[in-house]
C-alpha cells in the first residue's frame, strides 16, 4: 500500500474523529459535571444538521447554517435542561428517570424533525471555498476535511484553555468531582450545569452541521452518532474530556483503516476496540476514578 | 452582644430516621460556640441544616435577623455562612491555589485575601502549585479552612476539625482558631475533643441523640465533670 493512500486515509479518519469528538466531548462533559447520561445527545447533532439545512435554504450561505446549528442546538439543549432534566435532579429514582427522559427526547426530536422537514433525505453542499482538494506532493486531500481537522484542533485548544486556565473551567472541574461542595463555596451550580449543557449541545449541533455535507441528512443519524459517541466515551473514560479526544481519534482511525484493510469487518471494529480496552482498563483509558486494585 | 445565628426548634430526618428533635441554640457575634456530642449525636446534621444542605423538616434558622430556612446552600454561602465540612472535601485534582481561589466564589469582600491566607498558612504558599490531593491530612484540613476563609464568611462553621489529626496538627489548629478569635471571628464549632473545645470555646452546648441537653459558658463546663462523664465519655 502506498504512503499516499495511508496519508489520505489518515486525514479522512482524523476529520471523522474530530466530528465524533465534538459530540463525545459534550456527552462526557455533561456526564462529568451533571452526572446525567444524555442519551439524547445525538439528537442535538441531528437538530444541528436540520437547522443548518433550514438556514442555508433561507440565506443561501453555508456559514449561516453552521451558526444557526450551533446556537439553535445549544439553546434547545439549555431549555430542555432547565425545564426537564433539572426537575429530576436529586431524586432517589434519578438514574431511571434520566434514561426515560433523555430517551423520550430522542423519540420526540426524531419525530419533530420528520414532522417539520419531512422524512426524505436532505443534502447540504460544501461551501464553494472548501470544495475541491489541496495537493501536497503526490497526496490530494479534500479541503473540507482539512478544515474540519483545523476546526477540531481550535476547539480542543479553546476548551483546554477554558477548562484549565479560567475560573469557570476550574468550577466545572471541581463540580465534576464534588458539586455539592462547590455550591457550599457560593457557586450557583444549577446555573453552571445549564451552561455546560448549553455549550455541550451547541457542540453537538456544530458537529451535525459540519458533518452534513459528508453524509446525508436523515432523521436516523442522531441514533447512529450517539452509539459511536458512547463507544468513544467508554473507551476514553466516562467523564474525562481528554479521554473523549483520545477515544474519538482511536475510533475515527480504526474505522478509516478498517475499511481499507478489513472491509467486510469494518463495522465491527469499533466494538472490538471497545471490548479490548474494557478488558484491560474497565474504566476506560483515561478514567477519573482509579481502577480497582488487584488483591 | 447580639445573636448572629439563631437555630429555632429544628427537626431533621435522614430518610425515615429522625435525627434532630427540636434543636435550638444561638450564636453571638464574635464568640466561639461549641456543639459537643458523641458520634451520631446529630452534630453534622445540625450543620447541614444550618447551611441548608439538608433543609430542616420544621423549625427556623435565622441569620443576621433574616430567615434563611429553605434557601439554596450557595445562597447561604453568599450571605456569609462558611461551612468547613468534617470530611474536608478538597478538590484533589486541582492545585492548592485553585482550591483557595474557588473559595472566593461567595463574591464577598473583606479581611481575607490570598496574601493574608498565605501569611497565616505558610505551608499552603509553599505547596500552592501542587495538586491538593497530594497534601497530608492535616494540610488538607488547613486548606479547607483557608478555602472557606477566602470567601470572607461572617460566621465560620467548623465541623469536627480535629477528627483524624495528629496531636501536633491539633496544636497547630488550636493556635489557628485562637488567632481567628483575636480577629473577632464568629465560630460555630462541633467537637468530640473536650480538651480542644475547652481551649478555644466561649460557650458549650451538648447534643445527645438529637436532643439539646446542656448549654453553659466554658468555665462552668470546665468544672462540670458529671456532664462530661454522662454525655461525652466513650
């Protein structure tokens, strides 16, 4: 196999990784801070794709779609947190309620999307500025994929900066280990949680809008992406931001090269990676909790 | 001296078990009031009731003349109630300095700032960049107290601060509390350590199986061996 193929496959894999990271990091952030497993997280990716479709139809501009997807998904995410998820916090049946509630969101959002935009597939074109390829030596790489990678890296850096260098980030980190104590120091933790929910769902919406030109826009895509993201966060360690990045890169690349080398097994490979990781690191690669010591 | 904190007739449950039965007491501005009692007597529950971590089932908590019953814990912190929990609860993965800076989240201005904290707790300055989880138990206890002080509370609630500390650290803690008293800090303390309590308190109350059974100034308490035998001996 030529080095050119490997490079172009690697870049393709990395762009998928970045999209996965956008969804999975939000999922893991929400779990870390609010201890909510948001099954509906993929639905914000779905909403992002449709908001983008709608905004492009109205303004005929790809970037208007990206902005509408990010803001729209974030606002709806925050609204659902404030109106519903917050209401069940602290109840003894909270775990079961969370599953029921977020699963209900999946069904409702899926059907709402079909109701508003119809069941047929939609397509979104890449923006003209990012169509075509970039030739680097003998390798030609799609500009759009390269843009997604750059965007992903920028978001990783911004997120790193916010989480480790600002007071808000430190509050988020502290709240993910002991939110009650953070409250006792005078922080309105509920507000922090709504904010985290909003940012995380906005990132999901952004991923949906960015992925739309690469895939078809259909109402089932939310469920697909939540399963992939779930694998990513389980591999990385649930609740760990860097784990989500590591898991996303791993799964993106495994799929990219799997298709090349083991095409008939490709769809199974993510699960195989997850099982192998869980055998050796039951809490994921970068878990916040120590793995139980062997006696 | 005026009452800064009034606890009136509070009843509290943990699940279905009744923990506090009509507990009442008051803390005056500038004094150190110590709540004593055996393990499980209801000391920590009383503290959790005061900062509304667990709102009492009935009764009232009044702080600075204002009813705070039913408020959110973060609100009570902003009003000036600074709880130092018995299990310390430092943020182990954050640096010592970050832990201290989170203490300022009350938004209250006043006497305490990072520089002053470091002059009272030189070890914390030395370890400021370290992860708080790597500190020793005694240092962690100092960090929790310092973190709460950073929020400039009007009343400091110290829940069993000597628990699990070595005699050397207890001495350090005693000196610290005495220094805080010199600054006219109002302190509500809970303790099992009789010696420590007698060294720092102005008034002492005893809680036994959820009932307030005794209240006296520290000199009376010091002489009252019968009470100590009855309610505090192990």
